[in-house]
């Protein structure tokens, strides 16, 4: 059986969405290859069969006129080169425009040529080079339109200069230079914004510790964190980052998890508690046994989820890519048609030329290619900072449609830990002594409460546990029995019931607020639990939930989700356990608590790093806001082209203004996406 391998490639030489669409098309033409190319991240996600190698994929990309390589840890920053090209072009273009457009400053036309030449050659070189590559491969991109517009303006001006039409109204040197400068400005701000948009992921990758103090043979050794192995015991001193995921073996402290979860309050930890790599030890000295290292850590897992989301494409972006792929050839035809129609209807050649060049330049659909990926970059990056991981762009559409949210009770609405809520005195002291020998969660809750209340507990002998009934043991010469009785836990000795204890899984302090926020988003909450109906309804009432599905076996959770879907509801499911994984996968939108199991996280669409249900409401709001931004971007990108093209064809739009407007449309789309960074 043929197996598929996945690889990520960094694609070089792409300058617009048409380039990305072309690389994607070339890769997908290879048998067995499935590829997605993202212009904003400049990466390709490729699945390929065993019969091919990464070198084969690189060869396909290079044959299309682009470069491909395995991603480097930190992609080189191209903005300094762009900035230099922009500044030199701007310094020459400003006086050129002034001299060409102010009648009182008329100068020798050769001066205009001298100012324009460096801009239209060296300044516009990236566009000319890309256009030449496209020409060799019989394709066209937005660079083709820009290069054609600049070259046509220069050639017309040279013709006028050499053949006696030297009046300034016949020269377009300032148009060629201004278009180059405006487009360079758009590309520079676009490149800078893309780096800012991807900063959250780079920051996430850089969170981890670089060195760690490990205990080997009773001695401390400072080693690079990459050499740490599972089961190594390492030291986390106050102020240091915890090197990797592990379990505290000795010491107590508070750990600042805000970098990963967005939660500002440090968490108290002690022996037996799990800690996550990259969080900061802010209290005492901790000894930690490593449980996961390298690419298996929670930080690495979260970073992979974020990167996968940023590299993905929503259906709406695939439509934009298809439009971009056919748009450029149509624009070239439209420019030629504009030229022919103007000449055929008796228009002046310079007017016909001006209109045709304006059509070429105004139509560049750069904003169209940036509309979705920039919003995804910023939205998923901001989510990572807040402890919300969106698995892919298709998730966004589902958040808009969801109308019902199913909440698993244990660990999601409640703490997942049994605690004593009622009972004290001698019954608690003696019951705690017996239950100290038990491994049952209820028994442990009673024993812990008794230790906190009385300190040292008396010893127990003749301990016996009867499943489903309770436990007995001899304490201080008395035979003590602890077992369920009428919804409480009865404590008896010497054959007589002496008291009752009540143990419950307490609701999280933030759950009621979270349910209110989910309702405000138009969602109907449903509590799902395997607990007795009475206990479930009590928890639901406290959380503000009206609809309860109780006494459900773990395997029955999927059936509950299916039943709700069969009623016509669009269902979101929030859970954290292994037994939630199938239901999370079945739901239209699965949200996994990051404090839960890997199986639940893998099956979900959204991962909430913090164990706080309020983050579920935040996640849905962020996803909806990101989707709204994408749609707004696409609307303005399309509207801009549709409105501007007729104006250009009718000669109502100067090519220089067209270049500025085109650059502004891209800047608008990017800046609109960057507003997501302010999401709270």
C-alpha cells in the first residue's frame, strides 16, 4: 500500500497570490501530490508518495521559476533590501514629479530621463525580473502588469523624446517612476506587516529554555536543553524557565503560565503536579522529572497547531486564488482592448496609451491575495498569545454557524476533583483515617479534608474495601464503616450511624460567567455527564444551564451529539478527556481544554490552553472576528478592482494615481487584518 509523506517547503521568489496559485497548480499536477501554497507565509504544505523525494518536489517548484527549500529556523528578513530600494526611488521620484507637473519648473526632458532611469531600472528590477521569469514559463502574474505598465510608459516617453514629441505632456517618466515607488512602498509595508503578523508564532517558538541544570549521579550539570532525556531530573530555580514538560518530584512553588495560557495568576505546584515547559518558576526551587522532551512537548505541539492553521486556506481564499490565476491575462487583454477602442474611436494616441497603462496598473489584485492569509496570520497569532489555538481556516466558517454548545461536566464545567462540602467532627476524623488507605477519588477527598482539619490521623488496621459498597477498618479500637447512604456518605462505628459527609465535584468559579458569555453569543448550552440526574441538575442550575443530558456512558457521548445534529442543530462540543475525543470529532466544532488529554486535543478544532471555560467564548468570538475580517478584506479588494477598472478604461484615472491607489488597497487589507492584534 502506498503511503504519503508530509513536508513543509519554504518557497522563494513569490511576489503575489498568482505566484502562489501557480506553484500550487504545478505541484498538484504531479501524480500522488497534494499541495497547498500560502503567499502570506511563503510556505507550501505538501503530501507526496514514497516514489517521490523532497528533491523531486524542489525540482518541480524550480521548473516553475521559483525556489524551494526546507524551512530555516528563522526566515531571512527581506525588508531592509526593500526599504533601501524604496528610499532611493522615493528620493528621485519626488523631484521628478515636481519638475514634470509644475509648469513654472519646466526643465530639459533629458533631466527627467536622468532622474527616472535608476527608478525604472534598479528600483523596478524585482518586477522586471519576475515578469521575465513568468514570460519564460508562458505565464503572467501581478508583476507582469506592473512591469508592462512601467516599461510601456518609459518606451512611449523615449519615443516622444527621440522623435521630436518632446513636450512635457507627451512624457510619462514621472508616471513610470511614481508607479514603481508606490508599488515598492506597498510591498515594503506588506512585507513588514507580514513579519509583524507572524511574530506571535516566532515568539511562541522562542519561549522555551535554552539550557537546563540536570541531576546526574547526584551532581548538577548545565547542559543544552536539546540533550535532556525523558526521566531526567532537572532543577528549576526561582526566576528560571521550566526546561520541559514534567512532574514535580520535590519542592513547592508558584509557576507563571501566562506566556502559554494568557492566565495572569501564577499556579501553585508541589510534588506530583505536572508542569509545562517554557513556563516560569516564580517561587521556590523545584526538582522536576522530565516526561516529554523535544518535539513531543506541549509547547512544540501548540506551535505545530498554530503553524498548520496559518499555512492552511479557507474555501473563500481558494476562490480568490482561482480568480487571481485568471485575472492577470484578462487584465492584459482589457488593456489592449482599451488601447484599440480609444484609437478606433478617434482618441489621441497619448490618451489611449494613458488609459491602457492605467488599466494595467489599477487591476493588480494584490489585495485579493492578501485578504485571507494576513487575517489568518494575525488572528491565529493573537489566539496563540491568549491560549487559543485554531487548528485551521475551515474552522472559522463553523464558528459562525454553531447554535448549540455541549459542555462535558467533569473537568470542563467542574474542577474534576472531588472535595468535601459538608461534614466535620469525629465522623470526619475517623472516616478520614479509614479512607487514607483507599485509592478511590471520594476516599482521597475525605482523607485530604480530614488531614487539613485535624493534622495527623490515627492508624487503621483490618482495612477492607468492598466495590460499590464502601470501606471498613479498625481505628482506635472501633470498627468504622464508610459507605454511600441516601445521596450522602454515612459514617458508622459500633453498629450505629454516627454522621454523614457530602463530597462533590465542585463547579469552577468561572463557569457561570462562561455560560452567560456563550449565551450572549447566541449559543444554547447543554450539560453532558455520566453523573446521576439529580447531581447533574444541581451543577447545571449553579452554572446557569437549562438543558441536561445525564447518566451517559463515555461511549454514549457521540450518540448525544449525533441526536442533537439530527434535530437540525449545529453543535460545538467542549471536553478534555480521552472519552471526549470521539464526540469532539463528531461535533461540527470541537473545543478541547488544553489541560486535558492529547487525544482530545488531536480530535478538536480549537484548543483552549487554559482550563477556564470562559476561553471557549473568547475562542468563538476570535474565530468569528477573524472570519469577519477576511470577508471585509475580500469585499474591499473586489470592490476596489470592480469600481476602478471602468474609470481607468474611460481615461478618468491617471496611471500615477492608479499606482498609489493599488498600493493603498494592499495597505488597507493588511492594516485591517492587524486590527485583530488588539482583540481582548
